[in-house]
C-alpha cells in the first residue's frame, strides 16, 4: 500500500464553481406535489395541472442559465400511444418554470406527470 502526501494543490479554489456541475436539481412527484430529493432547491410551487416553479436556493448571475428536465408518466391503458413531454426554462435568476403536457390523437393537454426531474446549470451570483 502507498501513501499519498499532498502539500499543495493547484487548481480551482472553489470546487463548487467548476464548469459543468449541476447547481441545483429537484426530483418530485407532481401528482402529490412532493419533493422526493433535491439539491440547492428552496421550494416547488404548483401553478396548475402540469405547471410548476422550482426555486433555487442561490440565485444565478442572470437568466442565461440552462435548465433541463425529464418526466415519467402514468402507464395505465388510457395512456397508451400518448406522447408526454416536458420542458424547463429559466424564468428569473432564482426560479425555473417546468411544464408537462400530453398529446393523444392530435389533442394537446397539460398533464401532471407521475414524476419529474429538473436540473439546472449555470454561474451562481
């Protein structure tokens, strides 16, 4: 076995500022408005069927950050052949808007996906 002794590490002083790291995420059950797991998220607000705001604990420098999302919808028989999609986009420097909707036979409607995930990348203020 070898021992590694380090006296000085050159590099980024603030590891939290490293490029490419998620600054916040939220995994929630939208049908019950319950946050399952999160990091750097202060709250989630239900704004109606399939519409939510996820507030991050630390604001971003501007609204040019990136928000990504995914969702999992109900798999019961009445959801066969439906396409469910979700989108997340910056709303303010500390709030992400998330929406999910469903299309079936050319009809479009907002839907509460069973579970939803929002991940946010960007520079913190």
